[in-house]
C-alpha cells in the first residue's frame, strides 16, 4: 500500500512539473509577442508622426505645422533607438523636419512681408519643398521592413 502511495505522489509531482512548464513556456511566448507588438506600435507611430507632419505641411497652416513639428522631433529622436543606424531613417526624418521648418519660416516671412523678393532669406524653401515628397517616399521604403505584417506570426501554443 505504501509503494502505491509513493508512485501516485511521484506521478502527481511529474504532472505538476509538466503543467508548470507548459504555463511558464506559454507565458514566455505571450511576453515575447507583447514586446514585439509594443515595438511595432512605437515604430508605426514614428511613421504616423511623419505623415501627420506632411499633411500639416501641405495645409500650410503655421499653427498645425508647429503642433506636428514637436511630434516629429520626438519621433526623430526616438527613431535613433528603434531602427538600425544604417537604414538612415533618422536622417530622413531629420531632413523632413528641417525642410518643414524652413518652409514654415518661409511662409511666415511671406505672410508678414506680403511679398516674395529676391533677397528673401527663405527662397531655398521652395526648392526644398519639391524634394519633401521624395523624402517621404524614401522613409516609406526604409521603414517598410519594420512595419509590414508579412513576417509576423501569431501566438501559437507550444
């Protein structure tokens, strides 16, 4: 009788250990998926802030540009930590920010002076505005591997 009790306790111990392993492994996979999702969201928010700034840039409303400029600056700084340096995402975001800032200064100059003269210190803004969309397309190409769902797999049990 004593040996049956020992066998039952041994089997129960193995079952509890296996159950604990399965629960622990499942929790590790869930935590890993959560980290991936959080990283994806932060990377996607960088892209969204660039799109919001571009939209504001095309509306040419200085208040809206200033509002989204702050968001873009934050995303630009954050991109240094979210993306590989060799991808050049930080540089593209920085170029977009500088172009938008220069164009915002240009529109403020024209608004206050009412004229577009040859001595306008912001005349380069018009040239930069032409390459603004090219920078956005470059950003989309560089950020694409980070935010596409082609390589993402859902959580699976074991």
